[in-house]
C-alpha cells in the first residue's frame, strides 16, 4: 500500500472514532496512539502529553517507552514546541522525534509526540497528518468544554 493511501485510511478511521466519541476526548487520544503504532511500522512510540501545573504528563501512550512520563516546563523539545507554537521535528541519534502542540484558544492543552524507529523516516506527509490530528484535538477540546 502506498504511504499516501495508508495515511488517508488512518484519517478516515480516526474521523469515524472522533465522530463517535463526543464528549470523550480520552477515547480519541487513546485510539490515535493505538492506531498510529499499529498501522505505521516506522512509528515506534506515540504519546499524548497533557499539561498539568508546571509539567507535561504522559496521559496516553502506545509503543516503546522512550521518554519520561513527566517533563517539567522549560525542559527539552516539549517546551521548544510550546514556545514556538508549532511543530518541532528533530533527529536524535538514529531516531526522529516530532512534537506537535495543541491548544484551547491561547492555552496549551498538550502535545502529540511521535518517535520513529531507529533509522526510520518521518517525512512531510507524516507531519501533515500530525498537524491535522492536533487541529482535530483542538476542535474536540473546544467541543468538550463548550
């Protein structure tokens, strides 16, 4: 299967779950982590970190545990993505780490974090999907808090 077709299939499946999870954003977060690791071999770790007090805390995860469960504000690529207000993609050793923040208005809610398998490539097509997911999360957070 071509990568573009696979990513479109993921979009479709995530959209169906999103539509069915009104008011249950945790269900959507969990599904996204699960399906990304299940269907895309290069995604070795997928996590959703939510902000609590002065930390990022891993609330949903699938795959290998490669990052700590809690990261204080001001440390690492989490904070860099938050400060930039956008995606951070970095090559760390043989892995690619991608951090995509999502917001409610101007308030940081959390970050989608995807880490590739060693030697794995996360390209612009993948990043586009991650940004779409962050936008979906923002819509769902707004919907849940309305």
